[in-house]
């Protein structure tokens, strides 16, 4: 028999999928499956354990945040992923969104500028058995040239504008989803599609609020 505690988490996870994701328009079955599969409670600190599946972001170490589940699902869906895709994420944080991505695509490369977060995320993902995520500690505004080009790139911190290296590291047909805005704490989520060697098409998706992307091509 399941403990009441686990039952509560199961219930909260179901509510997240149904009320916070499906009812708000998330349709991609692969995204919904991934959100159902990844144990978010393993990524939040103990003191927020019972709030793991709440409809809000949560504080993590180093003054950063793990995004609201809806935003993770929305951004993942906006990437229009295919199971053969190779994805670059900027802003590993806890590793949660990387874990979600890893359930959908072949491999996830993820870059985190803060050493402590990168180290904790690496340990956590290893312990949980995620074997198709590679973490790099460094400035993600420069992308990660070594494994480029990427079919999709997602940035989980707010940038003043779109970092050029990320555009260059996108494959033709590739999608970049990134919060962009001239204010430190409010941005617009945009999707940039590389349509040819030299051409990109930009779409505005919605208003969002992320911690700042700090680096050479960021704040
Ligand atoms: N995706 C994360 C949440 C990220 S919060 C999760 O699921 O938990 C944003 C993260 O971006 C923070 O950890 C912050 O340290 C990181 N960050 C900010 N600027 C960065 C940069 N230039 N390169 C890499 N990571 C950066």
C-alpha cells in the first residue's frame, strides 16, 4: 500500500497535469508524459517538498528559481521537439527542465554559470539515473560550441537581447526559445527559427519573468 504522503504527491502531480497544463492549453503528448514522469519533488529543497507541484516558481540555492511547471511545459512545447533532436539548455539550475527535456529528445547539453548549482545538478541527475544529460559549468551566453549545431536551444534566464552565439549554434530549421527584455525582471518569451544559413524568423509568445541571464552576451 502506498503511504498517504506518496498518495498526496501523486494527487498533486495529477492536478498539475490536468489543471495547470492541459486546461491551459498544453497539448503535446510527449511534453505531458515527460512532466508526469519527472519527480519534481527531487529537484526542490526539503522545505518546499509539499509545494513541489504547486502552480508557482520556487526558490533554489544561490538566489535562483526553479520555474513554474506551466512555464517549463510551455517552453518545452514551444521548442517543437522531435525524439531525434539534440538540445542545448542555458541555465541548468536544479536540472529539472533538463530532466523534462531528456525524456523527449536524444541528448540534452546544459550550461550553468554557478559552480555549486552545476555540481548539485550533476549529482542529482546521476543519482536519479538520467544518462542523456551533459552539464557544463560556464557562460551559456556563449552557447556550447563543442556540440553545435543544436536542433533546439532553450534559455531559462532573462536576456537583454538574443545572444549571437546561440543564433550561430542553431541548426537550419532549429528553434531557440528565450525570454528577452530590457528590464531585469520582466521579459517577453520569443521563439527564433533559423530558416536558412542567414535567415531567422522571430515570433513573440507571451510575457514572462525570469532571473537574469548574466554573461558576456547577457546582462
Ligand atoms: N532550468 C532551471 C531553472 C533555471 S534558473 C531549473 O529547472 O531548475 C536560471 C539559471 O540560469 C540559474 O541557475 C542561473 O545561475 C543560470 N544562469 C544565469 N546566467 C547564466 C549564463 N550566462 N550561463 C549559464 N547559466 C546562467
